[in-house]
């Protein structure tokens, strides 16, 4: 019915095909979890090398999941991996990949202009009913959505690293997101066997809004010489039940990512300035290239790629 202009013209949306842009840690994780739960998925990146890396991330994670789900049954493990991989296509052709998507999830570089450019293109080629969302952790969804004419079908789906393991997804609605779109996003999360929480389009949503200032305050404790990173980590693991202490977590997330988030929030001015005040220790480590696990050195040294200290 093409004469209706209300958002209900697109309802009800049942998502079957998902296209994920970005084959990094987050993108690959989202592709994997979708495929594990019977969605047909296309993973898109700029070149075959990036896609190969994404596939490798998925394969090694799937092996872990398979071993856990089917212990001592190599046959079932292989079947699970093969069935899941069979649901995943890869592509470097953004337009073609958008054309058969019911839902597009963007997990590319955290750059507003780049994301806007991508969505502006996708808006022109994707079907009318296609829902768009971003996995951004630091940019306003509303700003990204502005690049499209489908702000009612635009929201946020914020996953957590490691995606196959972390049960939460923050589902973000802007003032323009329609109820039908939002409901469809919640439904997708549940079908991915994740637990969704509803968030407004605010800096850091829920998790990072709390986690980032907490990590910054941990840095200040160490910078003032009040405790060592090791003791702070031990304290929060054994005293507060966190799986990782704030310094282990900072190394895990990436110190550059943390700095990018706080610098962005400071500029934006929506978060209390004291919570995101710069910390010299963080800026110095990032300037040195000590970015955490991915560079082999952060607050702790890491032997081998992604290895533990
Ligand atoms: N794929 C599949 N499974 C994985 C996995 C992966 N990549 N990584 C870990 N797992 C599973 C393991 O198989 C294991 O499963 P089991 O307990 O059911 O057997 C479980 O996770 C625990 O793994 P390990 O025993 O190897 O290691 P740990 O017990 O040290 O747990 C951890 C690792 C899950 C990463 C845990 O330390 C943790 O939860 N850390 C906190 C992570 C966190 O806070 N993430 C959010 C970061 S913020 C973010 O992502 C937002 C962004 O926008 C900045």
C-alpha cells in the first residue's frame, strides 16, 4: 500500500536477511551470532583481505562455541560449524549487499562522516522496508540517521565484546525511531538469544555511560599514586565481582578507543565535564602507541596477538 505515509506502512517487519557492514571484531561477532541463530547474513567490507580476517575471527570463535555446546562430539561440532558458516555470505559490493537486506547493521570505523556517507548510499539502494542500525558506541544515532530519509526505520544495536559471549544488546531509539522499527529490533535481539535493554540516544547509552567514567576514575587513582593497576584490578574483581578489573578492561577495549570516547564526549558537552576530564596517563600511553591487547602492550604486556599477559 504505497499511499500511506505513516511508519506503519512498513509494519510488521520480520527480519530474515541481515547485512553487516564491517568485518572487524564487532562486525564479525554480530555476523556469527546472527548466523548461529538461523538468520541469513552477508558480511561486507572494503576488500577480500578484511573479509578473510573477519571469517577467521568467526571460525575460531565458532570452534569454541561448538566445543562447549557439543563436548566430546566432533561430528556434531563440525555440523554446527558448517551449518552456521553456510548461512554467511561475504561481499565487497555494498549496493548489492543492501538490496536483499531486511536489516542493515553498521559496525565500521567510528567516524561520523564515514558512517553518514555509507548510510546515505545505502538509503538509496536498500528496499523501503529495510531497517538501518549502527553499532556505534560513541556517536549519536540521530546524527548518523540524518544522512538518510528513513529516520523512522533507524536505530542503534549496541553489542559488547566478545559478541558471542556477552548476552546484552542495547537497543537505541531516537525521537524519530518508530515503535514498529523498535519492536522489530527487540525481536531480532531475542531471536539472536541476546537480552535487549531499551535505551535513549544519550552518550554511552547505559553501559558505557557508567563504565567509561569508572575506568577514567581508576586511572586517576593510579595517577595520584594511591594504588597500582594490579591492586585496583584485584580489588574490583574480588570486591565487586567484575570479570575484569578496569585496567584489564581498558586494555581489552583499547586505550585509543577509550580516549576517543572521552574526547568525543568532552567536545559534545552533554556529559558532566569532571567525569570525562583528561587523564595524562591515558594520553601518554596512547601517544606512545601502547593501546592494550591489540598492540601487545597497554597497562599490561601481552605476549602474542590477543594473548594474555
Ligand atoms: N567467542 C566465543 N566465546 C568466547 C569468546 C569468543 N570470542 N571469548 C570468550 N568466550 C567464552 C568462553 O568460551 C568461555 O565460555 P564458558 O565460560 O561458557 O565456558 C567464557 O567466554 C569465558 O572465557 P574464558 O574462560 O576464556 O576467559 P574469562 O573467564 O577470562 O572470560 C571474558 C573472558 C568473557 C572476556 C570476561 O573476562 C569478561 O566478561 N570480561 C568483561 C568484558 C566486558 O566488559 N565487555 C564489554 C566491554 S565494553 C564494550 O564492548 C563496549 C564497546 O562499545 C567499547
